[in-house]
């Protein structure tokens, strides 16, 4: 079966690459991606799927009904681009200024459409249903959340028994599948903090209440908090990345502002860090007679792969591509994904599809979100085959 799926995907390769390039030329950002939605609807129009458009976003949910009854499996491709100007020199580079498919979501859409075509070709042998989730707004817009709220998991009347997503990356060797059981990606929350002091003349700080040294103390103390109070085996990253205070050399400003990010790999450490950031910031403020206003804006939760599901993805990819092209990652990556919302509801996994161009080194190639990132399109057939093979495995398990 495995060889067969890969060669089947290879026959769709030109079509997949052509669709990907059309998407790449016309990237869109956020939750409303009308052009991308239209392109998807056209690309899958001849497949006879049950297609529904999102109401609050431009999502597309397409359901393939197998020839006989069986379980439901969910496959996802995200659709959105990023606000940066492409500088790759590709002949199908972005035609929209300041917008680029720099995270490869164009390849995800094209591969998911390819998998829909491959599985539709095999409809006669499919027992169950496949839900194709085309999702806008992954890059910080919580697009998956909107789709869940609109009933994504009830698209076939039966909850999916498995869910799978791929993410392409230029920092793994082309044509490899890389995943791991348990946490794959971090939670990502935003810290916004204002130290309320009292302004005055820089020569007479005792008449003012200077928020700058207090803000500095908070920045340092947060790092001490992370190393002294968080279990090193359930780690956290706290980075203050934006500091604003003052206007000139001889004026003490009334306030100082800090912004940063919190990354963790478990729900427990995530809430512990929230609590400790507050304790440290407000405590240091109080020690110097100042109020600290703190807001922690919740971003994506931890992306946790189901252990058994991730192990079968690893095994399936090994069978499909050869054992040397399927890897278990030693560590998670501290980026974040809203696929995490789906994995909170359904046992499933995400895997990284390596797509480093053959003339570059995965360790030094421009990475996802770079204006220079290039993906090896030869890997797209691997992605199509992996989506399809994982779906067939879930359906065959029932
Ligand atoms: Ni991405």
C-alpha cells in the first residue's frame, strides 16, 4: 500500500506544484482570505466533496464520503500568509507588496487539495469519511478556534477519531517527516506591563519616583524566577523583547513599559508562570512604592501530539519513505500553532515536512518567516502521500 500511495502522489505532483505557485503569487493575511478560498473551491470543485464555507471566516470544510461506513478522520492545511516583503527572486514570487507566504501555508493548501484528489480516486475502497480543513488565520488570529466554534468536529455527524496536520519547514532535509509524541510546540502568551512611577527632574530623583530602574529590576528578576522556580524538566521561556521609557537625558518619565512573550510546554507550567510573573512584577513594584499594571494576553496553548498517534505517523512515514526519512524529534520547538486547539479535542498529531532546497544546508538555510525562505517543491508529493497514508491508516484501524 505504502509504495502505491507515494507513486499515486507523484502523479499529482505537477498539479500540486502549479496550484501552490498560484497561491504563492497571491498571498492573503488573517481570517478573511477571499482569493485563497475561491482558489480552493475551484481546485476541488470536480471531486464531488460535500463543501461548506465558513461563516465568520473564509474557511473551507470539505468532506469525502467513503463507499461504506466507518470512522471520520480530519486533515488540516492552513491558508494564511505573513506581512513581509518577499525577496527570494523566484519567478512565482508574491505579486502583493508587503505580503508573503513565508511560512509555507501555500504548500499546505496545495498538499491538502492533492490529498483530497488522491483519496477521492480511492473512494471505492474507503470506509468512513475524511474531513479536509482549510483554515485561515493561523498566524496569531486563532483561525482554528473559529472553525471549532462553527462545528468543525461535527462536519460528518461523528467526531473524528484522529486528526493530522503537516507543517513544511526549510530547516529539515527535503522529503523527511519529523514528529514526536507529547509536546511538539509551545504555548505562546504575551506580557504587557506598565510600571507607574512619578516623573520629575533627572537631577533630583528623590522628588520623583523613577520607574526605569524598577522596570530593569523586573526584567532581571523574571529570568531569576524562571531558573529558580520552574522545573527545568518542564521548562519555560520568558523574554522581555520590548522596553519603552522616557524621552530625553534629563527627565524622569512617569511610566516605563515592558512587552514580552511566555513560552511553555505544559498547561501546568503555563499557569504557574502567569502567576509568578504577576508576583515578581507587582512585588518589585511594591518594594519601590509603585503600582505595576500587568496584562497577560493568552495566545495558543501547547501543541501536544497524542503519543500513539505520533508513533503511528512515524511508522507510516518510515514505511512510505524509508526509515531514514522518518525521524522522532529529540525536542519540541518553542514556536506555537493553533492546531493545538484541535489536538485538545481529538487524538492526533502534527508532523514537520522537511523541504530544504537541495543546494542549501538545513542548518543554515533561511527559515520559515524569513523573506528569503524557499521550499523544495519535490517534497510536496511526500506531503500529499503522508496526509493520505495517515488518513487511510486511521480509517483502516476501526
Ligand atoms: Ni506556519
